[in-house]
């Protein structure tokens, strides 16, 4: 069995030479799995640091690091 065969046999993504050789695209079931995994990670991040806030860009200075309230 070739390496990665089990992943391809699940039917979560496919490739098309017209889209780019080796570039996978998500099929509907794969998109649902991806969405569920992204939701899981977002929920885990919220539980780990529940008091992060998003700051507006002020004076052209951007801060991408999450900040806790009061910092």
C-alpha cells in the first residue's frame, strides 16, 4: 500500500491537473472535517486564554500577539 493511500481513500480531497499538479482541493466531506477541526482548535484556544481581546490598529502600529485584559 503506498504511503498516504489511506488518506486519499477517505474521499476528503482530490487533485486536478487543471488546478495545479499536486494541489489538493477539498471535497464536501473533507471541507466538513476541516471546519470541525478548525472549530475544535478555536474552542481550545478560547478555553486556554478566555480573556484575549482584539485591538484596533492605532497609529499604523499592528500587534498580532494576543493580549490579556489589563496588560
